[in-house]
């Protein structure tokens, strides 16, 4: 084979299988681990077959060495063994030492590096505390008024864990059960603290078991950083935010309002107890959760780690 | 040759002989000469000193940073004496109480801006002079990596005072990273060690700021300077000297008589 010719791999069907495997793997990460495992097996299997196919020329190219022949001037000195077997590639001591040094070095490096890398990355995604927050008796939340509830998510860790929620008691829903609209104060543009646009009724400020409750006359929320504006349901009215304000799930226990986990909101139609909320797993501020742009964020950490 | 004077002998025995001894074993003297005594084009100017200026600014950052690390405490726990986080209180102590702390912190704080500004000026000079062209492409690429690492050093250092500006600027910065397609939310959660910035964020960023990123940038600067030394300083575009050629110390015989065309080229 001449080296002037490009080595073009022959046509192969394996890449199609490989692509199906990768697609199956990505889909499985969202849907279920079993599908992901099947996808991984398919991708690895077809990938290996593809690699074998593509490298066939390179691997099987054995230089054809013709045994050197000389016409002896004298009588043929016992006809030379015409086809002397091509010398086998030798595997010398130095080659062995080279390979074992590299191999052992790589193995030691992997044994040392992988746990360290894992320790660096994984704690950010595992064993995250899902702490609930008790905001006190629901009587403290007047109907149809927003209350700024400020509390420490982890009191022992101090002020850095202070969270603020805007809580509105919607009164009883159709079925008679209590309904609350609980917006998280962080802007879904880039995470600045959103402020209610209205006066705070300082005379009615309460402190219930370390939770500060301040009623506010506000029908909209604004972010001081880049001018994001939200209405009373948390829908974006103006500015750069890409979705509606995040909300808390909640439960009522012994007449007390308990905040659960955060979730992201695409859009809210209707208002108060009769609102229709498009709910998504929580994601970083600035990331779309619905529409075409959400394709840019197919898998977010909260979908995988809960 | 005349007999050596007493002074020459003294110099030879006291300085040159030990240097020879070291050089024979380490090539340190030859290496230093190789690094320092280089041919440069005739028409270099102050513009070619921006890289050295940036290096000087980096050395200032290293020295002041090492000393600041002796007094700074990266903890978000509330200091019972001051009622403020330990990190912020230690910055206050460095600035207001410890002798000369205000100066060293000021050097580090303003020097960071100086370093980044000099990096950009140096990059602009190299770009406008076309000094990134063959054979200096890898010098440019390592320079870009140095710029990125320098910006990351600025980004991570900004959080350490642990005041409101630092906190919210970092919230915005991390969430900006979070908007990158596909990997963004993962990167943001890694940077803040969880969904929100907390005490672990401060410790992680301190480690990044004073161990990981300085290690990386020092390695990159080493490669960058090695390449500059190896390839030499390029001539400006308007130079009559060909870029990258060594100056011929003596004109070849016959040049003046017009026997050799083109002279030194």
C-alpha cells in the first residue's frame, strides 16, 4: 500500500449502532437507569466494533519482505530455503520494562487520582441536606397579603444560610384545603435578592421562633441587580429573567406552615388558589426550563440527585 | 600573556572557581547566560517590556498573597468577639490593626487589577506587532491560558473578603457560569458546593485561589518564558531586520564591496 494514498476507512454500519447507543444512554439518564445501562452497553459494543473496523488496515498491514536472494556464483549451496519465515516481532526485555513501567505508573496514578477527583467533585452533588423550614402557625399569614418570611436554613452555619420567601395565604381552595403561594426571593436571572415593590407594615412585624415575618403591601417584585420585574404570581413582567420565580412546596402540620423543597416554574396562569403552575425540577438561575431553549439544559443536577 | 595580577587571582579563586564548580555539576551558569544574554532586535522599544511588567506584577501578587495567607482565615463562622464572620473579621484586622497590613493588602488588591490590565496591554502589543505568528504560536496559546487563569484568580479572590459585595458578585458570577449549555448547571453546583453558596464555597475558593490556580499559572508562565527565551524577541513589523533572525555580529566579507547581495539575510 502506498503511503501517498490517504487511508480512508471503508464504509461501516457500526457508527449507526454507536449513535443509537449514545442516544439511548442520554435518553436513559433522564428516563431510567436501565435504559441508560442498555445504551452504554450498545455504545461501548458498537464503538469497539467500529474501532476494529476502522483500524483493520492499520492492524493487518504486514510489510511484505522478500527474503534476500543472491545468485551464488558457485554451485548452488544447498538451495536456499526459499520462503524463510518472516522473523516474528521480538518482545525484548527493554520493551517489557518500558511497558510495565508505563502500565504500573498509570495504575498508581489512577489509584491515587481518581478518589481525589471524586472527592473534589462528588460532595457538591451528593448527600445534600433537604432541610425543611417551619414558618410557624398559619394564622400569622393574613389572606391575600404577601409576608416576607426570613429564616436561617441551617442556624449553626450562620447568616450565610439565610433564606427569604414571599408567602401569600390564598385562603381556602375549591376543595376547602388551605392554599399558599410561596415564592423564593432569589431572582431567576442570576440569583440576586428580589425585593417586593411596596411598603412593609413594620407595626405588624413578628418574630416567630427565629423566623422573621414582615407583611408587605406588594403586587410585584423587582430585582435591584439587573432590573428584573415579576408580578404577584412570580411571572416575569420585564427585564432579563428567563422563567417565573422559583416556588417552595409546602405542607401544613399541626396548623403550622412548613416549607419543603424548591422547584422551578415555567409559567403561571390564573392566580392564587386557582393558578395553573408549570412545575419543573429546580435548576440554576438563568437556565430555561421550558420552550426550545430548555433543550440546552437537558439534564440538571436536581433531576439526577434529587 | 602577562602574569596575572594579585587581584585577578583573588577574583578567580573567590568567585569564578566556585561558579565553575557549580556550573560543571548543574549547568546553572550556562543556563543563566542562555536566559539573560540574548540577542534582541535593534529596534525594540518600551512596548516589548509589557510582558516583563506583567511578570513583575505577578511576582508582587505571589509575595503579598503568601504573607496575607498567614493572617487570613477562610471561615464563615461568626466570630463571637466581633459578631461578624471570621473571614471578614480577619480582613478587618489585616486592614486596620496589623502593622503594615493595610499596605500589603492594598498591594494585593490593586496589584490584581494591575496584573490583569498589563496582561491585556501585553496581549494587545503582541497582536498588533504580529508577534504571535510562526514560530511563536505556542507562546501565544500559553499566553491565552495565562490570561484565563489570571482572570480565574481574580474571580476566586474577589469572594475572600466575604462581605456583601463579594457574596453577591460571586452569586452572579457562579450563576453566569450556570447558564452555559449542558454543563452549566453542573459547573455552578460544583463551584458553590451545592445549590447555594455557603461555608464550603469559601474554603473551596480559597483553596482554588491560593493553591490550584497559582500552581497552574506558575507552570504556564514557566513554559511561556522558556518559549520566549528559545524563540527570541520578534522585530516590529516596520523593522528592516527580518523577524526572529539573530543579528549577525560581523558583516560577511565582501558585503561592502557589493560582492554579497542582501547582506545579512
